[in-house]
C-alpha cells in the first residue's frame, strides 16, 4: 500500500495522504476491477452535487456538455493511470481508481478502470468515448469531455449521456524511459468526474 497526497483544484484544500490498496503485491501490474472491489456496505449514496452546481471549466469552455444537459452526479477519483513501455515510448493502458462521493474519501461509490468504464455500488455501468480534451498543466493529465457509449443498470449513473473529467492532478506518463519492453508503471492521479443526463 502507498499513500497518495490528495490535491484537488484551487478550491480544495490539500488533504491528508490516504493509504490506497493499489500496490498490494508490491509490483506495478495493472489492477483488475475486482482489485478495487466495491463495498457492499454503502447501500445508498447521497447525491454529490446540488441542482445547478455546475463546475468551473476555466480555459476549457469547449468541454461544456450538450446544451440543456442536467448535472446528475459528481464523484472524486483517486488511483493510478497505467502505462506500458513499448520499447520506444510509454503507451497508455488505462486507469484504475476508486470513486468517492466526497473529497475526503469517506463514502466509496464505485470504481473506474479501462474502457474507460465506471461501475457504481448500485452495479450500474457506464462506458465512455472521448469527445474532446483540454490540456491544463504539463504535470497533469488533460481534462476531458466524454460521450457515453453504453450505460447499463438502474443506479446513480443511470441515464448518463456525457461525462467530464476535471480538476486532474498527476497521472502523466513517466518522464524517464522504461527499463524493458512491456514494463508497466502506475502513476498516481486524482480527478473529479461529472455525469450529465441528456436534455
């Protein structure tokens, strides 16, 4: 286990480092969805946003969802972005993160993994497809707008049509080359995801 210092946008305080079971085996192999199993104890999840509480997009105004969309849910992610060395460059494999209803990480609401896929404690699943990206800082992965490619289940993500990834910290590919082909690196990151229902 290792500690990840949570840093959110300028509107959030630096939070205490939290131990995350992302490297339980001590290696850097990718984590399967069940490695971040959803807690069955969280039966009901409070809405993490209030009506009309839209995020600040700053210089990334192109990431606005479709006009008339309704902000349905907002989660905080803490985990890693996984990269593989192909012999000449780092290739993105996918994310592996735990989703929380609050910035303090007290209410686990799901997991996030390659696809990109989000699965809630209520067992609904959303898979996204990149629509637009906006680089914000060289040290942080870009902010994104994604269209929902598939949506199953009847939980907190039900009816989601678009997703924003905002307020990212970390997660960029390693700056040093890999030591051998197919080497994997887990790069810590945090982000916020906003789920919108179609008009």
